[in-house]
C-alpha cells in the first residue's frame, strides 16, 4: 500500500514538473515549430501537431531523462519529426520562411533562431558540418534576395 502511494506521489510530482516545463517552454517551441512549417502565427495547425507530438515524446521519457535538458530534448524531437514529414509539406503556407525548402528552414531555425551549434545540427540531421553551413548560407541568400518581410525576418532571426 505504501509503495502505491509513493508511486502515485512520484507520478504526480513528475506531472507537475512537466507542466511547469510546458508552461515555460511551449511558447518558444511553438514559435520554432511555426517557423519550421512556414505557417502564420494565427494559422498553424501543422506546427501545433508537431509540437504536441514532440511534447508527448518528452513526457513519455520524462522520468528516464533526468540529466538531459528537456528543452533540447523536445527541440530535437520536433526537428526530427519535421524532417521526417517535411516532404509532404514542401510548400510554405505564408510564414516568413515560406520561400525556403524544408531542409533550409530546419537549418535556419536550429542555427539562427535556436542558436544550436553547427556540429549539433549536423549530428541531428545526419549531415556534415560543411553541408549544414552551405544550406544555411543558401537559405540566408534566398531570404535576402526575396526582400520585403523575409529579408527583415532574417535580420531578426540572426540577432
């Protein structure tokens, strides 16, 4: 009986910890997902679905990943899920990064918006560091040549 109470108390504590994590990180993660999917902030169902799946994965491993950064874990899961499904959602939906190919969006969001090191992005995506750098440079050039809103968004993302 005491073991059951302890188990319930531990699960409740983990649930509170996870809820606190989501309350603090969900906004930034949703913004990253929205940039990835090239949707608008007001209409981003694909981004919401990606984030929900990534958070579900984080919750499933919450107790086992004590020494891992939950934000980095969720961000990685979000990126991997996007990379797996990006072929189906090639065209942008009006977001600031809609002029980019999905792989370019992924690299730009991870490198410039999230500040993930190039070697980490390369490892996550299974690419060489040189390839990640080339994809990033091509994406920034595309955004720069697109002008208008996209050009100013690049400056904000790099800051």
